[in-house]
């Protein structure tokens, strides 16, 4: 059965490339990028499969065991738009295959100078493909953890990343609710790390896909966890929901203080090692504190910050927050 699905995917990729993408590429005078386009079709199909599988598997769970009542239908639809943009490879494939030839050129220069580029698998010869995949997944997750902590620790960066946290109705599509600039920065960073440790393009596709699926589960509106031990091994929806909790997941020492808890992307071991883990196990309301209205000493009410309802409004307001927080030196 597995082999049948693999063969079906390969035939679908070949057909789509030969009958749709390749003619368009040649007509547009982009024949020099045919090889990259073929790889792009693979990213596109994997993203399409992910979208279908996530809806079929996670949407029923959200209906059966929701962590939060109410569906936030408009917010869900907006998050779906983000997911389509990201999962169909717009950023990831462009960044990886732009950096790939640059890294190859750099490797050639280093070899000419007698310096051999680093390769993680060379440190542990004899690894099976499965073990190598898991090692790469853990190493990339370590770098992703620190990237995530910086998003919560640098004022201008939080101005962008807070868009992701502004979703008060988390759902299976919320993982990709990010500012496009923030997405671009992360994709460049992760692609550079992957290439620097010797990840091959074919491996990178699968590594990204596995990570994305797990992150979609984490953000789903489901009352689900993996038990005391399981939550210490893999980020669960309950564990990650606390990261999104108002006044907890994006604050360390009280109101207005950047930081937070549960930054791990896949494996909570990084939170445990670096003392940012919180396993208290409650199902909190999600969002950002400044979205809530505030009552001043004189009794007047200050409305909460507007993060925008639609895609373009959210992107524009994210840029404004980035500039505002950078100038003020505080969020």
C-alpha cells in the first residue's frame, strides 16, 4: 500500500510538471529553472496532500473534543489563507533552492582552499537513513527553538511575531498565521542551517513536511495531550496552547515583559534544558494581553490593540508594530 501511494505521488508529480508547469516555464522563457520547477512541483503536491489530510484528521477532532467553545469562523478562514500560501511552497521552496547553489559555490571555494564543508552524517558513519533523518530533525529543532526565543525576546521581532499570537480562536490552520516577513526570515534561517549541516534537498522536503504536520496538530483546537511523560517528549496541543495563553506564553515577569514559556517547536527537551518549560496543564484563553481593553485609574476604558481582521490589514499592522516597538524599545 505504501509503495502504491509513493508511486501515485511520483506519477502525479511527473504529470503535473510535464503537462502544466513545463509548458508555462518554457513559454515564459524560464527554461533555465526547469530543474528547480520540478522540485517545486514536489513541494506543491506535498503541501496539497497535507492540507487534505489535516482537514480530514483534525477537523473532526476539533468538533468532538474542542479545547475552546466557539469556532471563530472568520478567524479560521483567514488562517486557512495563510496555510495555503505557506504550505504550497511559495516561500520555502524559493528560499531553499536559492540558497542551495550559493552554498554549493561556497563549498567549492572552501574545498579549493583545502577546507572541507561540515557534514553531520560524516560524524556518525554507518547511520541508517531513518536514524539520519531523526538526527537532522532533532538538530534543526534545536536551532528552531532558539529562533523562536528570539522572536519573543527582541522588541521589533515580537512586533512581527505577535501576529501569530493574536489568534484568540486557535485552530488547525493557526500554525501558519505569521507575518510574511517573519516567515521569510525563518525560512532563510532554517534553510541555511539545513544546508550547513549537510541536509540533502530530498531530505529537507520530508523534514519540513513532518515538522509542519506536527505543528498543525499543536495548534488545533483539541483537548488533547500525551500524558505526563509524552508531553515531555513531544509538544502536545495542551503544552503549546499554554505558549499562546494570554499573560503567560508571551510574558516572563509580568505585564509588558517579553519572554514566555514553552518555546519548543517539536521536542520539549529544549524547554526543559533551558528552563522555559511549563507543564501546569490548563486550557487557557489564547491571544496577546494588549488585545484586551484596559480600565484606567479614572475609570475610563482604553480599547485593546487592533491586530486586523483580514490578511492585508494584519500584514500592514504587523509592519507598523515592528517599527513602533523598535522605536520605543518596548512592546
